[in-house]
C-alpha cells in the first residue's frame, strides 16, 4: 500500500521521526521540497503549536485533509481557511498540562526568591563578602489565573499547596473553590502573582495591556505560560523598566526565538526559551498523540483530539 504523503514543518526527536517515516512519505519543509510538485499530493501536515502552518502552505496543498499539531496551541493556524477548505486539525491537549503548570509555578518561585541571581551569587564567590538580599515570600500570596482551562487548573492545584488565595478570570464561572473575577483589570488588582494561561485568539490578544499592568501595581508580578500575543509586550517592557510592576516570568516572546533586546538587562525578569512542555516524558506523549490522530484519520476513524471549529 502506498503511504500517504505528509509535509513536516518542524523537527522532531528520533523517537517521533522514526515512526512518522514508517507510516508516511515525509517531505520536510527545511529540505525545500518543490511545493509546486509535491503540494498537490500532500494529505497531511505535521507541525508544532508555535510554528503552526502558513496559510500559503495550506493553499499549496489542495488535497490536504489533516493538520496534526504536536502541541496544544492552534493560534498559528488560520482555522477559517481550514474550515473553508474542509481541512481537519488535531492537537495534543491533556498530556502537557502538568509540565506547563510545573514550569509556571517554578518561574514564579524563581522570580519571587530570585533563585537565578542567588545561584550566581553562590557560584561567583560573592557570598563570602556579601549576604544575598532578602527576597519575597511566595506561599500564602494572592494568585490570579487568567484562563482556567486545563493548564490553569493544574496551576491552581499546585498553588493550593502553597496556601495561595486563588482567583481566576474565564468566560464563565466554573465549579471550583476559587474566586471568579471576570474582569482582567479587577483580577490584576487583587493579585500578587498573575498567571496567564489562556489560549490565544483574536479576543485574548493583548488581554494583559497597560491598564492590567497598572492594576497589578509595583508589588505584582506576571507569569506567562501561554502565548506572547496575550500580553502587550511593549507595555510590559515599559512597566518592567519603570518598575511599575514587580517583575515578569516569561516562557513565550513576540518573534521568538528572537527576544526583544530590552529584556536582557532587566533584573526583575525570569526568561525561559518556550519550554513549558519540554520534558522527555511529555514530548514522547505529545508525539504519540499526534501520530495516533494521524493514524486514526487515515484509518477512517474519528480524531482522538480534534480541534473544534
Ligand atoms: C511547544 C506549545 O512549543 O503546546 C503548545 O502549543 O507551544 C508547546 O508545547 C510545541 O508545540 C512542541 O512541539
């Protein structure tokens, strides 16, 4: 039987690449395949949440049936175009929530207790001549969670263990023991640590804007484990530079992997290279779920984790 032709947008580890190569005739975009020639044969595209798929590529593949994302985010794909073209989309929800929540809480702790600077202080020998400045207590603080989906819920569960007073914003109130504060400005006003965990779409673009940052105030910190577009990055940089907020811990950036050079000299930030889901166990689970969706589709079965649109 001939294998279905698949266009691969992002690189995977060997443990994901090998089974993909076994089941599909794979064309890797970085090898510059002749799209005019192979485009009409492509039936599936494999990509990541961050990279998505350029609309021009979708257009170049008239027989495209499925875009299988290795990741939960689908903001980098034009769903309207997919709908019009009858292209299905699958993602990998559920398997990465714990890792993303771990990193969000880890970044918040690192920021509050200045763990990266304290490490440098101990390493450099500076400790012998000066004690490290006192830092900020994390447990028992007020946490605001913007977006109480799967990842937001995992963050909340972890924060319960820190005795945090937890509030959240979401489209509607949920059956959870946390305070529902629908307005992001009001949520920020009542938060010491504001965790951004909402999916990204046109509605949430810059949901954390200058007004939310003003409401967070000089004692408030923002932690972003979602997508850069959810925060107005220029407003954030202004707030960090003027210290009108206490700090930021960020796993995602506009234009990543390049980072705005204004971040580099700041002392009130913890910066991560978009590694929320990046543990081996989770990446293996994401790869398997991505392939299971591809396999189901080409076996004529329903997708395991379709993106509904
Ligand atoms: C990864 C992500 O960057 O799940 C997402 O949407 O952004 C991340 O988990 C990526 O998709 C891994 O392939």
